[in-house]
C-alpha cells in the first residue's frame, strides 16, 4: 500500500526544489554576466586580443554582426559552459597573480594558451564555430574550387574548423624556440 508523503516531507521537497531552481538561475545569470565582452576586457591582458579581434571579419563585416568573446570561447549548453568556466578561471587567476598581466607576459604564454584553446576546439569538433557556421548552410557557389574541396573533404579527413582557421580571430602566435 502506498503511503502519502507527510506535509513536512512535501515542504522539504518543495524547499529543495525552490533552492535548486534559484541557485541554477543565479548561476546562469552569473555566467551571462561573465560572458559579456566588457567583462573579458576587465583583465588588461585581454585588450591585446580584443585589438586583434577588431581587425577581423568576426568584428567588422558586411552584415554588421560582431561575435562576442563568449560566442567563440564559451559553449551554449549548461554543463559544457560550466566546465568551460571552471577552466577559464585559471586565466583570471594568472591575471591576478601577474603571470599574463602585461602584453609581454601574455605574448610569452600565448603559444601555450592558444594551443589549449585549439585542442579544446578540436575535441568538440569546433562546436562554438558551428553555432554560427554550418557546412549545410554554406553557399558553395561563392567558394573557390580549392576552398569548396577542403570544406567537402574536412569531415571525412577528421578535420574541424580550427584546423584551417586557427588565425581567424586573433593573430596566430609564433611557435617558441
């Protein structure tokens, strides 16, 4: 025979549900705040990256649509976003302790940082790129033969966007000696 839950148990369950919902909503609001480009630029070292980005098609283009830092660097889905934010906290830490707080220090670590981002993008099949770009949506008539061939062959060769477009939004760093 099923037993009806007590009023106390129901109240506790509803309280836990409410606290969970508020916590989840608060975390999403925090993520939205930290996804803003002005938040990214609050670390002085990111100004160098931003200045480079302003010279690219992801900032300046015929459509007048500019991607934000988060559009390229933060997944949209909650759990991948959460994991990304945890990993990104180390960059904030490095900024705070002075490891990348000047353009010179950033440049010294740039190859390592860029490769970390590229490896993450390869591991996710350039998921953030695909939020805006999709092979099926490409106008093949506007691509030259070489580009079209590469786009058609990429999935079969295990290639993803970042394999060919690693310098698309920031200057590609020089490999260290």
